[in-house]
């Protein structure tokens, strides 16, 4: 769990809830890339693992170019592989496309699979990871437009951070996407809008200019300067979204940092961060976490963060943190500011709110030789994509041959064994 100056780069990804894998629908990586810029070119390693119920999984990855939002089944291409149970399939995008390619990847299979994409730029030691999102998990239970995803950590023209919001259309029809930004005081700068063709992909890129720090920029620029807040992505049909933050330059030496996470429909009153850490306050170094909240409600809410120590019980001696978050606003807690947390703290956090919120946790260690930044979505009982009302609680079937019940029928002892599962996953 600890990183040091001996590490070149770090990244992080979310494990996937079995409730999301159980849908066995298409999954999406909103951005995969080989484009070039400061420090050289990006490359993307895609990893697909068979975690299903049967021996083999026939997996397909279909790629769609960005094309400024215009895409179709005719403009894409696909690769296939047969995966044994537990097998992982890895491909490098640079072996399939030329330099400068940007697009999205759709993954589907005849059995349950999970996937991640590692994007890396060796020239700047940058490394970011996305967990493939299940399109059905994000939108299956939203009946009718608009569809909404939430991004709790968006940094625009702030201390050298550039932000890209990458949007992939998951349906075979046109889709209108609108992005509304929200600050930490309820302000809502002008949004952005883009039409996406069927299976199209686009990205909203907001570059930073260090010369414009401290709001030294034209007043008509949108969003406003030195913006640290969140965003809401609204669409007429389901989309998958990855939010990138990259820092190529800035007014300090902490450049070459990068993070990425999936915008999510997970808004809930009770969430968990499995890993939070605190470095050394006197030096500002060491693994340190910040938890960001986005309140998408029309009313303010109190958010409480309880720190949990590694031994598995609430660390009452460390106290908790309470943040008041206005309507349509963001808030955060930063472990370095928590005086009661000891230097070198590693533990977890339980986040509770009066109203449903979205949340992420970022972790950074500037002592790392290169990119020391990672970010994760928080979990609710349904995983990290869905609202609680969006998941169906289906009990896991017993293994084949498990005795389910002993009963007496007309004086005879009858033993019932599990012989399999039906199409709904129920024992037969």
C-alpha cells in the first residue's frame, strides 16, 4: 500500500462488484489511445479476464474511432479471443492502430468477463487505469431520458491540471450529450454540448495555462478560472464516461501527474473508500488521500467521514470529519488536514450523507519518481456504478451437488441437491 521515491509510476483501479458482472452485458472503455503530445505518445494495454461460470468465454473487443463524435459500426474494427476460466487476455493498442489514434472500446462475451485499460506515456512516466463500465449497470433501470452520470473531481485551469471528459455512445442511434460543471460554492458555469453518432466517441478537452493561474485569464472563458469542482453528464441515451486529469506543466515541480476514473450513476447516502492514507504533514510528502463529494441535489447536505483503522473497527480516537456541501456543489476532506490522524496512517473511510451524493478518493505521493497519482470511485452496497435502487439482489447459487434441504415426504426421507442453475441464476 505504500509508494516511495523508488517507484517510477503508480496507478489504481476498482475491483468489480459481482452484481455488475452478473448482468453479462457489454462493457465500455470510453477512451483508448495512441496519440502523441508533450513527452511522446500514449499507448493502451487492454486486459480482459474470464470470471464466468463456464469453461470458456468467447470475448470480443470492438474499437470505434473518435471522429469528432461521428462513429458507426462500419468505421470500427474488432478482435476476438477464446479465454479459459480465469485466463486474462492482454493486447497493446499500438500493435493494432497507428500513432495518433483515439477512440473507445466495447467489450462483450458469451460469459462473464471483467476488463481494465492501462494507458501509459513512458516519456513522462504517466500511468492511468480505467475499469470497464457495464452499460446496463449504469442505465438499465433509468426509464427514459435524460440519463445522468456524475463526476465528483474535475480540475480546470487549476495549477497546471488539464481535464478531458471522454464520452462514448453505447447505443446504435444518435445521442445528445451535455456537460454541466459545478463548483464548491454552488456556481454553475456555462456547460458544453455535443452530438454523438451511433457508437460515436468524443472528448471535451479543457487545457490549462499556468500563466492564467490566479484567474489571470479572459473573463469570457468557460468554465471559470482555477476551477476545482465536479460535473454532471446528461444524455438522451446511455453513455460511458471516463474523466482524465493530466499535468504536463505548471508553476511547481510536480508535473507528469495523471489520474482517471469512470463517471458513475452511483449516488447514495452510504459509501466506502477501501484505501485512504496520510503522509507527513510537516513535509507534505508521503501517500496522502483526498475524498471529493458532489452533491447533485437541490438542497444542501451534511457529509460525515468516519476513519477506520486497519484492525477493522472504527478508529474513534481519530475522530471523524463533517463537511457541509451546498446544493449543486462539491466538497472534500483531505487527510493531511486531519490533525487527529497520525502521520503514515493507512486505513479506510466510511462516508455517510443526509442526501445521495457521488464521491471519489484521490491518492498522491509526490516523492514518487514519476506519476504518483491515482483515483478511485467509492462503493455503495451495489458496487461503484449503480444506485442502490438499480441493483437486483439475487442470491448466489450453491455449488453443484450441494445438499439444499432434507425433508420428509409420506414417511420417506428426501434429500434435495443442487443440479445446476436456470437462466435467472436460481438453483434447479
